[in-house]
C-alpha cells in the first residue's frame, strides 16, 4: 500500500462539477492499493500517518501531529501510485489491485484512520473521475510504502 501525504491548508474533491468532499487544515492522502495488500498494510499505514509530526509548533518546527492541530484527513484512491515505467513510455498499472480487492481496503483504511486519530476523515469516490484541488502547506509532501516500512 502506497501513500502520498500532503500537508494542506485546504483540499477538496470535485466530481461532475460538484464538490464531494472538502477539508481545511490537515492531510490529503493519495492512497494506492496493490494485489498483495491486506488489512495489516492499512493498519500500519494509518497508525504511522496519524502519528506523523509534520505540523509546525510555535517556533515553526515540525513537531506537532495532526491531532495536535485538530486537523482533518481527505483520502483519495490513486491506483496510478503503482505505475511501472520500466518498459516504454506508457505506464503499466498491472500491480494495482482490482476494485473487488481495493475498494474494501480503501474503506477499511479510512475507517481505521478515523478510529486511531479520532479526527474527521473524508474521502473521494473510488474509481470516479475526480478533480483534486489543494493548497500544499510548506510544501510538505511525504511518500510512504507499507512494504518498505521506512
């Protein structure tokens, strides 16, 4: 399971011209799920993300977690995080999980994230053509992979 985590001043997901979800200060999480992922990947990733100390304290240092700033989460499915560009110029998405496997894990991840953090978790719509808008704060962008656990 891969995630791109962006600290945002605000973010939103628009589908068919209508805002589906929007958050203020918090974390936008682009989440990619591959074939071999399971609940243990979602558990590890949600625990790690909710505890990340990437918000500024009074001295401007990244010492605060999202719970310290009463932030929100916006989780957006992103199968393209598993793109392979090894051969040619057209990415292959063969490693991305099929919807029947990915949708339950996506929903599980969002629910575990909310349980662990106690904060609002909003989502996009899996498989929809989404327009994601954000104001990256910092900018702070972090990449995490549950298989590498770095």
